């Protein structure tokens, strides 16, 4: 395993992190524990969860992912060896966002964030969270595949107020560091500005989608990683499995996420399929597993802090972990960029 700096924190995290959003939906508690054992045996030390998981979010399963991680932490006694990250859900402004979490009171104010944090701590059976992230902004932005920003006058909690509350959690020792997710360049800049102005903790990461079908992070956010040490935690590095090639030509394998759930349409469009076909063909031309090509590309990015991989089977997880050993040469990287020029960000 390789390791990278978590912002300016002094903490080293594995270049590959274990994602957990299937735990409680497609994976049982025993499955989750087996995934943790395998990933940690391969050097993974960053585990990423969220209070709303598993996905798809449902009232009857909400929180199971953190509970499964918590039961493993209690039984293993290895809490201090891991960097545990979780996320507080924001307000439900878009149709797919859950309205059942904390009774729908999910603004990033003191009352709501306190309830979110203490719920996560209880489910995780821990006294502190290493990286506490805001799952999506308190305001309406063009994220989760939504294009064309439209400004909406709406009630939002000021970023300065949110960061002040999170800073108190840091002082109390309940969280160590703060991150954002599904955030925009403006939002990242505002968090950094508030930290400097009010002498509050700086955000250390931004968890956004990044993969061969969606490289939009490079446009406005990657510069923050270099200049401000706010590195990327890349989610959906395989574009919900589209970059494995298993969904090409209309295939829908039994048990796969796009086969099971109609809600996941972000990477399911003709433009994305056409681009995925070319990336899969490129991998096969060089005798590389298409999954490894896609993951190794993400691993190679200098603005990356960690690449969050998820799996529903141990075989998938083993294969994905092996991507850390693949280094793409300059020729392959140039061929990837050529495809990107032909099919720029077909699934943002």
C-alpha cells in the first residue's frame, strides 16, 4: 500500500480507502466485517462511511453501515490503527436526497450537527471521529450529476456558523479534522476564508466524484489541493461499475447495482457508454483489467489524497486492491487523454 498526507494534519492515509455504502443493503454485517479484515490486511487504514448509509437510503436501513463498522471496531480493538471518516447529511433539497434522516432537520446548524455527530459516535461505538465531513452543501448547488447552476434564494446556514460549530467539536476532542463533500470551488474558498478570518480549523479534504467519465474536479478544484492542501477523496472511481465494462451493450448482470436500482442513472447514458467502450478497449489492448486501468488512473493523480473503492464481494475487493500495484506509463496516459478529448466528461 502507498500512503499520502491528509491535508495539513500530519496523518498518513492509504491511497486506497474502503467505501462502505453497500453495507446494510447489498452486504450483511458479516460481509462488512470480512471486507474490513481483508482491506486492513492489505494496508488500508482509511474507512469512509456516512450517517445516511446504506444507499439507496431508506428509513429502515439508515445507520446500519455505521453500526456494522462500530461492531467491528469494538470486537477488533483496532480503533487507534484506523482513520475513520463519516459524513453528516445536509438538507434534502433535491428529489433523491433523504428526508428521513434526523426527522428531516438536517441543516448544518448547532442543533442538527450535534444530533448528527452524537448519533454517529454512538453507532460507531467510538469517542471520536478522525474526519468528519459535510455530505453535501447546505445550499442548492449543481452536484450529483446536476448541470447548469441556478441561483436560488433559500434559507441556508452561513458557512462561518457551520465551521464554528465544527470547531467546537474539534476542541471537545469529538472530531479531529473536517472535510467537505460534493462541494464547489466557491464553497471550498468560503470554508478556507472563514477558517482564516475566525481562527477556526481548516478543511483538509474534499470528497467529490472523480473517474475517467467525470474529471470535472480538475477544472476548478484541483488547484486547491496544491495551494491549500485540501486533497481529493475520490468517490465512484469506477463510475458505479460502468468502467469495468460489465454494463456495455446493455448488459445488466444479476445482482449488480445498475441492475438492481433504477435510481442510479448518473453514468448510464449513451455518451458515457461510448466513452467507457473506448477506455475498456484501451485496457484490453494493453492486457490490463479495465477496472485496474480506471483505478490506477485515479491513484496516479497528484491532487488525490485517497481513492474510495467499494465492493459487494471479496473477490471484487481483492481485485480492486491490486490496482495499487499498477503504474500507467506515459503512452497509456496519453491515450487516456486522447479519449478524454473526444469524450470530455460525459457523466459529470
